[in-house]
C-alpha cells in the first residue's frame, strides 16, 4: 500500500509545475484576499469546535490565521489586520471553551460513563493533573490550561464541574488567549514571510516525489500515535475499573469482625 502511495506521489510530482503552482496559490496575497470570506469563518468555526473536544490542534489554525492576516495585508504587517485576527480567534476560542465549561457544569464526570469516547478525552491521568493544578493554583488553572495542548478541554470541563462562575472563567480564559494567540499569529506571519522560500528549497533538494512522500509519512506517523494513544487510554480505563471492582470485593474491618 505504501509502495503504491509513493508511486502515485511520484507520478504527481512528475506533472510539470504542480508544486510551484501550489506554492503560488498558497502564498498569493490576491488569492488570500479573494477567499477571506471563506478562510476566516472556517478558522473560527474549527477553533470553536476544538474548544468542545474536536481532536485537532488549534495551534495549527492559529498559525494559519497569522499567515492569512499577513497575506491579506498584501505581504505587509498591518496592525489592525492582526488585531482583528487576535480578537476573532479569541472570540472563537472563548465560545468553544464555554461549551466545554457548560458540558462540565450540566453533565459532570458522569458523561464518561454515558459516552465511551469521552473516556479517551477525560482520562484519569489528565483529570488528576488538572485537579492538582486547581488545588495548587486555583482559578489560574484556566489560564495555565489554555497554554497546554491536549489538556485544554479537560481544564475547561473540570472548571464547569467545579461550578466556577462563568464570568471568572471567561476572564482567566481571555487572559490566557492574550498570551498564547499572539505567539501563534506571529509564527504564522513568519511562515508567510519565509515559508515559501523554505518549502521551495526543500522540495527541490529532495525532489517533489520524496517531499510529498515525507508529508504523507508524517501524517501516517501522527495517525499511528493517535491510535496507540487511544488504545493506551482504553487500557488505563479498564485497569482502573478492575481496581474499583476488586476494592469493592475486599471486606471491611467491621465485616471481618462480624
């Protein structure tokens, strides 16, 4: 299967100028300006979904926002473009994070028993970590959780189960956005400035087919890691349930005396 995929990619690479055309489209300010009405709603929609558990790294979409803001400014840094991107992304994040908070407040940790896929997200390890943060840092845990990929949903969900007031939750979440989002927007702008040159050099040095094959290999690697992580989480949940069943069978001191 991998051989067939590699051959297909090599055939694609053999087509004249396909990669150059791709780069020209991605890095064309006019194309980005023309499709702004599609790019920004898409970014905001996905960012909101990541807040309520969509398994896609929001950092990628924030970087894309910085990339698009720079391109739509005509390959120039226009401060109000980036300010607009900052608040648009913050708004989308806050909407999604509020969804996670609402789920925690209304459904609580019992949701893990109702939906199996939630056990893969709300793992015991993550819950213990977030609980430790709340014990040590209080409301600042929301600020901290916003900075850590893979733990955000658990943090916001736990804040809801703990009945953290929504205005206070939004305040600390917004403060977190003001730290993390500008960083990713800046990285996106840098990718817009230097990315095309790097991609063209990389594709020419290794060849179009090998470059595309490498991209596919990375995607396959990420899928394998995701699947193994899901299996590990399932095993951990089974072990915990076994421990609970075992502990329930151990007689108490009173029962032993009787």
